[in-house]
C-alpha cells in the first residue's frame, strides 16, 4: 500500500497504473490530435480488486484519488476503498464522494430510468449546461430508487467524476 498511497493520503492514478504495469501510449483523437495517455480497460478492475480488496485497514480514513481517469475506473477504485471515505480531486479541490440515499425518481438533476429486456437498468442523467454544477450541490442530489440491490445497473451521462462516483 506504501507505493499506492502517499503520506498525505493521496492515491494517484499514475501510481495505480504503475502497480498494474500500465504506461502511457500515444493515441490519435478523432480530430487528428496525438496525445499520450493511459488506456484503461474493464479487465483492469479485476486487477485493481486484487491489489486493493480487503486492504482498507491499511488505508487512511480519507483516501484522496488524484489524476485523470474515466469515471467508471474512479468509481471502481473508490468502491475498493470501502468503508474508507473517498475524495476525488477536481478543479474545486478534493470532493468527498457521497450523496443522499436513492429516493423516488431521483432529485436534484434530471434522471431517466429504463429497464432493458435483458434485465439491465439504464440510469441516464442530464445536467443543464446553463447551470454549472458545484460540489456543494451534491447534497441536494439523490439518485433514483431502483428497487433492490440485485439490480444490474448501467449509469450513463456526462458529468464530473465526483458526481458519477457518488
């Protein structure tokens, strides 16, 4: 755990990638721009679980996650830190992950829920681009109640990682 979380309680995405033997690769974006970035895959979640699962006792009370990463990866890393509090770095500083319990159709932002024929529930959220969302708004947002913990859920929408992880 010493190589993953520093003395300030920060776990960087770069340190996590290094622990998995991943490094940046060059990619060409659809607009032709060439960038270097770590490419994450769903299978990396299994490897992350192997490193972090059942090791929360070795973690600080608040694990601060820092660095660029897709929302699904950050949410997965945060889950493996449970029951520790997780905070995600953003332009607003570190934002604690968490929100109100699910209730009704959801509150605070526009949620839409569909149940697919294969049983998956797709929860789509939309943010109003004319109204900036701030970390302080997280307390007024409650995801929709999906009726049980056995649901298979797909979360879809564009928003800050701290919102998606919450």
